[in-house]
């Protein structure tokens, strides 16, 4: 059962804006001053709403996404800001030489919100992001750990029972796929869910990748209730109970979202 925000671009845009100004900006400000002229890149920008609060603070923003459709929507929703050169939206793979030659060592802040779990070979990707940063730059990551009840993103399923059934995404691939097929799920959705299974990321693997990339965790929040559940399910965001956050592996099953700033 796709939720309203999966179907309506404007709803998704407004939620991105609110989530960014209420949670993401205050979180980043714990470790980094965000001022006029701060250079911000959002990878996987979608409709671009996450960047609006940064634009309003005078930051110079770039949003990049592989989806041409979503970049068109971002350009439309933020057409005044684009015309005023406050933000630029690009449909491009950031690995391309032309992106690196323009933006290598350029950004103060890089944002990946609900994106890293979609990216293959994160072990190569995170060190590459580091190369796009200025010397004192920082990267924000927000993502749902793979083992959380809906870490497979199965909420996007069109069949209601498949979208509300927790944890079955952790089954072996063939069983997971068989359940989705038996449930009558669309082949396109099954393909997307298999991709997420391939690129899955846990808290432990994420922290290892950060460390091996020569980056340090500067600040983190583990959430029992993801801030975006406010829009999806009307639930108030809630941080995870501290002792749970100290229990590797177990915490992944009980934590619906994590925020990290690294640098
Ligand atoms: C779940 S959406 C998140 C959008 C937005 N950041 C938000 O928080 O609402 C994930 C986005 O990441 C984009 N994406 C996935 N892999 C990417 C990659 N390697 N480079 C750029 N964008 C990517 C997808 O096209 C999609 O728009």
C-alpha cells in the first residue's frame, strides 16, 4: 500500500522541507556553523525540499540525483531559487569526471538523507564523497538500518499485507522474492526491493566504512521512531533508549533510523 507521500510530489517536497528545518539543520548545527555562503551538496536530492532551509540561510546549494524526473520536479518546485542561482539541480552520476573536476574539494557539507542504503559499493562511495569535501567539511548520513522492521523498504509494496509485514526482508533472497511474487507484487517493485537487499547497510558496517575512509563520527542520533514517521504515520519522533544504542547488532532490529555527521 503506497503511502500518500509516495504518490504526491508536493506532499513529499513539503515533508522534506519540514524534516530538514526541524531535524536535519539543527542536527548539523551541533558540529558545523551553517552561514551565508556555506557550500552544500545533497546527493539523492529527489524533489529538492531538503535543500530549501539551507537556501533560506544563504547557503550555495547543489542537488544531484540519478532520476531525471525528480530533478525536473526539483527545478519546478524551486524555480525562483534556481533562477536566482541559489541552487543548481543536476541529473548526473557524481563519479563522472566532469562532476569531480568541477566539485572536487569544494563542499562544506554533503547530505545523504535516505540515500546511502540505495548506493552500491558504499566502501568506495564514502571515500569518494570525502574527496568532494573541503578540508574541514562534514557529511551527514540519515538512513534506516537494514535489520529494522521495514529496512527492506517493503512499505512501498502495492499490496497492503506485504507493505505492513515486518522483518520478512531479512529472509534469504529467494524466499523473500517468492513471498513478494506469491503476494502478487509488481515486478518493478520486486526489482527495486531486490536492489535495496543488495545494497543494504547496517549500523555496524556503516561505522566500519566511516572509520576505514579516514573519517570520524562527530555526532549521532539513533531513533526508536524515525522523524519522518511524523508525516507517514502521525507518530512523534523518539530517540532510542540509550542502553539499546550500546548493543551492536541487536540495536539494528529496534532502531528505525540513524543520523550521523562525520568529518
Ligand atoms: C528515498 S529518495 C530520498 C530523497 C531525499 N533525499 C529525501 O530525503 O526525501 C532516494 C533518492 O536517491 C536517489 N539516488 C539513489 N542512488 C543514487 C546515486 N548513486 N546518486 C544519486 N542519487 C541517487 C534516487 O534517485 C532517489 O531520488
